[in-house]
């Protein structure tokens, strides 16, 4: 099957563009409740892998060894905006393990938060690696390397033992053989993983509804990741960021994690309606992160009953504005969501 139309861009009342993609929703019993497009489409999971990437650090006991707080676990799962709450916390994580910003290998970029970026430009302040949206993840990887005796100078390379443990974790969660997962280098210089949309959805439902095959240690690590993300949504993203908006709007009901190139994964916690939880995987075919992804994600959650119809109404439909800021069109969801209800 090919990708299907998920969002339309309307100018005035005339269609101008479309965004196609793939969407799969599974429950903890492995039932596929929604399947739009082709769930076997291969895509890099990008930053949506971060909740998996910290799991082996937690199961190793590293968080206890260095006294990492729940907020710091949340930042390790984050694609943060580089606001002060993010950079200060990333620096604290490094101080706890006796390292510094210079030990990070993620590279520097300006904060995603425009207000903070403009403030730095006015002050002639140069961005550091702490501003990198992945600095929390890299601080946790360094801590993992330190806790297990792995080489700190090569912690981001695939052959390093901690990256091999991460690859094994991704394989276990996504039910994909380790040797069948293509890898490449992410924007932050760490390895990333190409997976099917189906594998991504299966991986995320295991976070919120760990299977019986997981031992107590792994189940506890899942609980800690989910709890940290839900309790600190402002750290996982930031001001006006999709993950933060979704988890704040559905407080305690889901975890959300975007990935570059139009990827969005979510885990809906078990509830009376979805007793074994849900795993949601979305891939926008053209890699759009700014228009289609948020519109589709919000509409999916509305139709699942996670959100009320008007929740986040300013983001879906998303206004199209002219250079004077006036609304001249909209980006709207353009898909049917026929949900096969799970058995009672």
C-alpha cells in the first residue's frame, strides 16, 4: 500500500497542498485498531527513540549511582527547546557525574525556542552543546558509560558497549531482530535506527503496558520513563512544543515523543476504554514537522477520545497566515479513523 492523505492545506477555500503519511495504532494485546497507509514502511525513528535509549541506563542502576532525579530522566528523553530550564538541568546532570559541557559530543545549535535564541543573539551569546536539543540524552549516555566502564571518548559510536545495549533494547521493544535494524548517524552524532511504522507502534505500547516477558527490572524502568515524561512535559519539549502541549492537555493519560522528518510516537496508558494501552506511530511521508504532524496528532487523539473536540483548537486546524499575521487559510486533518474497538 502507498501513503494516504492525512492533511490538506487550504488557502481561502481552495486546496493548495496535501501531506501523505502512514498511521498505525496497536494495543497491548497486539491488535491493530487503526491502519492507514503502509505499516511496513521503513523510517528512521529519530528522536522518538529517546525513551528507549535511556532504558539500559536505568536498568544498570546508573540513575541511583549518580542521584539522577525524575526531572533529569525526563530531560534524557527530551528534544528540548534550549530554554534556561533545559540547559541548567543538563549542566547539573553533567556536574553529578564529574564531567562538563566539553565532554558532550552532540554539537551546538541555537535554541529551538525563538525568544531564547533572539535573547542570545542580542547578547552576542554563542550557543553551546547544552543548547542542543539532545544534551539531556547525551548527558545520560555519558553517565551510562561512566557507570559501566565504557570508553567516555567514544560513547556516541555504534561499537561502544552502551550503544550496543541501546540497539538491543530497541530490538527487544520493537520485536525487530538486532541485525535487521539499519543504523545511521542522527543529527546529534549518536546512532539512530530505521524501523517499520508497525515496529515503532509496538515499541511504544510496551512502554505504557509492559508485556509479561519483561522482568521486574525492565518493567520498573518503563514505569520510570513514563512517569518522568508525564510529570515533566515542559522538559520533554518546551514552550509551544508539540510533546509538551499534548502531555499537558492529557495529563497522566499519555506519553508523546516527536522525531525529526515527520515522526510522532505516543503511548496511551491503560484505561477503562483501552485496557491494555495503545501505541501510536505516525510518519508524514514528506518529512513535514511544521504543518501536518501536529494537526494529525491532535486529531488522532480527539478521535480516540483522549482529547475533547476543542482541545488545542489553535493547533488543529492550524491557521495559515499572511505576512501581516492575518488568517488566510488552514491546515486540516483529512483522514477517516475507523477504530476497531478492542474486546470488552
